[in-house]
C-alpha cells in the first residue's frame, strides 16, 4: 500500500501532515477501559521527523549532505477482547510513502504473570532492541545491530512466543517464520536490584536462523546515520561483501546485556557475536560488536525500567520545563572471514562510532534530540578514499 504523491518531498509533507492529524485526534480520546472484563481499546500514534547533516565517509563522494525526512510514522490500537485475551494492531509509514503492518498479534494471559503471543510482533533480543525505538537514549540504536538481520524486527513475518516477567527475572522463548528464514529465539534477564532508585540488569539473548536459500552474508552499517539510506549520495559502509561461492546455510547469534542505573546516572553495554555457517565448502564468517553507553539526567530524573519487558523506557519529568539528559556511546564492529571478505587479500573489516548527544523530554508526548556522530571505517573508504566522517542529527518525536 502506498500513499500517492508525485515525489519524495510531497510524500514527506503528506505523511507528516497525516501523522500530526492522527496524533491530535488520538490525543483527545485514546482510552476506553471502563471494564476489565470486556472489550477495551487504547489508541496510539507516533511521528519522528529528522534532519541529518554528514560528510566524508558517510557520503559516497565525500561531500557534505543534508537530509530532511520522516523516520517513522505509526498508528495503532491495543486492548483486550475479553479478560485475559488481548490484541494489538499497528501500522507504520516510512519516508518513501510505504505503509506496512508493523504489529498484528493476539496474546493470552497465563498463570504466574506469563503470556503466549501469536501473529506479527518483534522478537525479544537484546536490551536495546527489545525496548521501544521511541525511548532509546541515542536517536538511533547502536550500530552493532547492523551486524544481525531481523534480530529485533518481526514486521517481515509472523511467529509465536511465550513470555514470563517478574520483578527480578524475565524469560522469552519464540519461533518465527520470516520471508527468507526460520528463526528460534530466546532471551533471559536477571534483575537482582530493581527499585525506583537502583537497577542492576543482567541479560543473555540467543538466536538461530535457518535460511530457505543460502544467505549472501553481506553486511553494511550506517554507523548511526540513517539518512544515508534516503540520499543517493549516502554511503552505507560495507563490512562484508556477498559470498563468492555458496553463501551461508544458517547463523547463530548471541548477545550479553549489562546495565546499572542509580538515580539520574546509568551505564549500559552489550556484546554481540554472530557466526555464519558456510554452505557446502564455503568458509565461515564471524561478526562481533560491542557498545558502552553512559547517560546522566541533569534535571535529576531516573530512567524508567519496565519489568514486563526487562527494558528501559522514557524519562518522565514533573517540571514545567521538562527533563534534560546527556549521554555518550562508543560502538565497535568487526567481521572476520574468508580471503576476499572485502578485497582479494583481506579477511578482516572493522568500524567504530562515537555518539554524544542531548535529549529534551519537553512534554509527556514530545521529545527533541540532538546527536553528534564521529564514524571511522579503517581501510573501508568511500569512493574518494575517506575513512572517517562526522554527522549531526536532530529529531523531533511526537508520541501519544
């Protein structure tokens, strides 16, 4: 389904206008929860408007580029049919005018704070991926997630999962059927400290993908600058090219999660390891990624922790001028494989990104963010030989 417009600018204006109308309409009447026994609904909507300015390795010819685009626009409804039987439906529009079904699933409550889900929904994988993209600290999640396809995105298929969530632990087991693969997924989290003042989170995620046809093994990263995908001159850095032989039958991915929050201060990090298993006589490939992020809310608020999903959420301020948060994140990515991974002689590639920024939670439904990104891809230059680059991202998010 496409929204009709003559060009990308018209699509952007139209989508932004429609998103604003939806948000304002939903803000007026978004709940109907008079009874906890019968049918209920809750309406929601979101729009993320962004501007990216970047140069050098982030553009193909090294020239400075500026892009304005709609990163996401979503509208949805969720609630229960009858007691213990829940539903969710969400539609998503992007900068190209494509409208897709983001979520469409049914959930049934089980004893001991557990539930079973069936339909289209996101797999639970990793601390950052399992949380909402509305409340990530940086504008874009860590670039280590570029190393693994569909790890936290269920919009390309459907599946079934069982979850149980308690104050001190979280367990999720799921199976998914995507357009190109079958995936088994598990996430475990242990939260020994879980209070309003202090959080200690330990987690482990594992994912196994079996491909319907051998996967090419190509890996690209935008190092946190999503605008490179909407500009013809944007350079999405290639960490590994297509397999020169038979490709990969399956892959196995693991992620370790660690986070600690005390009052207004928080630190979190994750380690990702992905192993591509070569088909027939193809050599294997290995991808690893790490990030560490430090954040501080200068107005004193604590990050919200959601025990139902074992993830961090929004920062909510009671002050008239909102809440202000600053942060720094460091990402590292690396791939090792066969001779010819990038050139005839190279078997290794790597890239890094340093991200710092500030978030203003201006109102309960408005978040404004500014990020600076310094990216480096040693020996993986753009068309004019640049291996480093800088970018600035601004985003305004409206969410009801």
